[in-house]
């Protein structure tokens, strides 16, 4: 079937028409023949099995029974009536029930003729019944049965009420395949099909809708999943290749005095093998002459900042400026304070620019930036303003990039003749499969080990009735000179309730830990910046021993002396947020602890989240568990949840297929970067169609 035929509007398929087309568009986003062809069944039922009424077992399963209707009646109930038909075979009888559509259903019911009833079985007071069954004459049923496994398609209540049944969807799909699915050029190259022993595309589409057996179905599913993931990966990898060819970057050829002096004299600790590997990858990128576009993943405390600073030194050694862009003021101040000490030792000029930078400080800062006198600028979104002009910005480091939109990032690009080299950092470990699919067009570096001397944080789960013991433990830690965080959940829909929870918690802590012996800070989103900074400063300097806060302390607070993190109502937090909060402690040399407090009633998901946190400190393991529990849409946040609306593949369940698809896409592009070889004609045509018709794959990344 040619891609042009596939793009025919769905109303032109026999049996659809304008009314049904509107419904299919609204309910299932089916606009074209292709959309219907790619509406894959949710599951399949084995329609070769028939049950006897006298041998039925109440499993709640869907069953198929051959029998006859002996009697039909309308029965009064609290609201309206229900239509009941007595259905019998040679072993007993049961009820078929309809709660709506009585009039036309009653007219269509035939008594005394053999029928096949199919539906979900229920039992009430020993009597079996089937609500809204599918009914067929046995004679027609035997003629129509094309395959042993009958497909069940996604549907909605509105479609069912409007008569667009599973049987109709089945018929429409069958007709589409019979009339329009002719021989066509396979999108995948022949060498790939034979090496992986794949079904051809036409056969796979027929078998996915009307499988002849379980083996054929499994092969069809694998073929179509592989194809979908292959083209996603091919696009991302090509985007990266084209980017490197077309977008010239500033080339850093020197590894100069600043880099070497820092490495030899001022490095605060020995680099881990992972940090050395990542610096090497960045150096290779910066020396290549194409714009660097690299994602640096590293868990909380893995030493990303040192790697970022050494990358900055490479830019400075080559006569360029650098900037570090952070999503919040707290985080940008922390980056600035952390680097200031190193910069003083190396005689490097560094400044901070945020929304609260005074106008009197801003003017000389901007002038120094424009003249090139200012070498490093750290800041928030304020860096993106038009009046912020660099002399020669060579490297832009973006922290927690998922908090910046594409439009914001492109502003950085346009501050120069060439776009600066870009290093994107994240402390949110992204599962490998998700990173391949969301950031597959970026080069990815991972720091997967912690610096030496860091002790793993001990994590325990305690129920609310253990609270007094937890308070006793807090006293012991404070007596050793340590500090404690106590964090309450923050759920946007219920700010008033959250605030009450926090204030109730704060009052009980102040009662339990009275002044002057203990000092308690409080931090929440309704405070203004000055008050937040004041409280944070008191805690950071050790004037207060306990910080009661909402999740505003999740990112960007570095207090090495804080050794205990207590998370209240921990069951209300997601895994990645629990992991981020835990990362606020364990920053010094002392043993640190994370205590997850929860109520006694826990859902299965909540229990699994808490057990995962207790079992591991590994952010990547946690992110994999999070992906399994929540799925890719939720994990990436609402603004990106449409990114991976795949038609058949599932990046959690099909992780191995995804890795396979990426490796083959890499191989194809290695051998034929422009896809000009005759054997890649199908690949080239499919990519062209994806762009032309804006299919799902076009929207990835």
C-alpha cells in the first residue's frame, strides 16, 4: 500500500461515512486509513473454545457459548427497565441482560435458533448471566471465523453507545487490509530483515490484526515494535549527525595554563575514573570543530560541578567566555559560591546575575561581559535577556535542562555568530531506554560512581507510631553536632492543607525541641525570597539545628553538616523526588540517614516505592523502578507526556528491542550516512513520509 493511499481520509473507507468518521476522529484520533491500520488490538480472545452452561466456573472471564433463547422479558428495576433473555443449552440455562437499547435489541432477538453468545461472565445468587453479549447466528459465526485469535480494539463508551462495536472495527480493518494492503516496498532493508529473521511488513500487519496462531502473533508484534523503535532512533541519530555536519562550533584546540594549573594544584579531591572518562569525552567534543551538544548525567553528589568547571577552564584557555545557567536563584547562588573560591586562586573573573541583582550592580557587570573582561557568568533566566551580550561566548552549561524550554535555550544560541558549545547537566538519573528516546540526538555522558570518602546514606522506613523513637534519634544526632531536615509534602491542588500540615508539624517539633536548647528554621513556598534566604543562611551557618520545610529544599541546598533527612508522609512522594530529597544529606564525611515516615495504610505502589528507597542508593536503579511504576509520560512531566505516545512498542517492556533497534540504526548510518544506497530506498521513503505526513515519529525530541 503506498503512503499516499494510506493518507486517505477515513470517511472514504466503505462503511464509515461522515458521521462515524467524526466519532473515530474525536474518540480514537483516527483521521486516515493509516491511523486505522495502526490502531493495534489491545488483546486477543481465543474464539475456538466453547463452554457448556452446566460446567461454567465464576472466573469473571469472557466465554463463548452455543445455545438458544427460550424466553424474553422486560424486568422493572429501580431506574427504568432491563431486558432479560433466558439462554439454554443441553446442560442448563443462564440469563443474557441488556440495560439500554431495549427496543431495537428486542426486535433483533431470535428465539429457538442456535446462537453463539460471547461476553464476560458474572454470577449472582448462583445464577450465571452475561451483560450486553455479542450474539451471532451459529451458521454465520462458522462462516465468519477467519482466525482463532479474535482482536479486541481500544474503544470508548461513546463509541459503544453509537454502535461502533468491536465487531464493526474488526470488519472495517479486514476490509481495509483486503482492499488496500497490496504489495509495497518494505521500509526496512532486506539485509536487516534476513539477519533478524523478521516478518515482512505486509504480513506483520495482517497477522497483528488477524493472527493465525500465537507464534505468528508474537513474530508480528516483534517486527512492528522493532520498526517503530528503529525509525525513532534513526531520526534522532541522523539529527545528531546533521547537527555535527552543519552546525559549526567554536574549536578549543588548547589545553592551557588554567586547566593544567587547576588540575595539578587546586583539585579538591582525586578525580574518579568516571569523571576522568567524561572530561575526556568533553575534550574530544570541544576539539572537533562541530558544536558540542552533550548531556551529562550524574547522581546527586557525583561531582558534576568539577567536571563542568574544568570544561569552563578549557573555554577560557582558548580565549572564550562561559556561562552557567541554573533554574532557580538558590541553585545559581550555590554554583557561584562553589566556584568563586577556585576562580580567586586562578585569578579568573566570575559574576552572578539573577532577577534580584540590583540595577547599580547590573550595569558594570553587563559592560564587563560585553568587553570580554568578565570571563564567567553564572545566573538564572536573567542570562537570557536581550541586553545580556557576551563578547565571545564559547561554552554554555545548562543545569537541570528539563526546566528550560526550547525557546529559552535558543536565546543562548543567538548571542554569538556561532552557537556556543552546550553541556547540559542533570542530577535526575534518566533510565537508559528513556534517555535513548528523549535525548537520543544528544551525546550522553554518565558519572556513575561517587567520589571516594562518601558513605552511602542509610535509609529506613518507619510508621507514624514510631515517631517518639525517631525524635530520640534526632536528639542523639543533634548532640553530636549534626543538623536535621524534616520535609513535608507539597501538592499544588491543596496548598492550604499542605500549609496546615507544615505548620502543625512545625509546632509539634518546636514543642518537642524547645528553645533555647534547640533552634528550628522553617522554609516554604509562600515566604518571600529574602525570608527564605535568611532562614536558609541560619541553617547553613549552623545557628539552627532543625530545618522544617516543604520540597522547596529539594534542589540546590548544600549543608555538609546536615546528616538526617526525615520525609513526612513519604508515601505521597514520587521515587525521583524521594531520591532528590535524600541527596540533601550525605554531603559531609559523617554517616547520614534518611527516615521515611508513613501512615499504616499503603497502596502496593507506595509500598514498592518505599522498599526501593530502603534497598538502594543508586539513582539509576531508582529511575528504572520509577519508569516501571509510572511509565514514560508521567516520568517526564506533563509538558512532555505526549513525547512517547508509541503505537505498539513500550519502552519499559521492550527495552531490549529498543537497544537492538538503536544499534542497527547506528550501523545503517555508519555505512550509509545519507541513506543513498539502493538497499536503503525503503528507509529513505519512509523517513520522507514521516516528515511529510507528520506522523508520531516526527514529533520525537
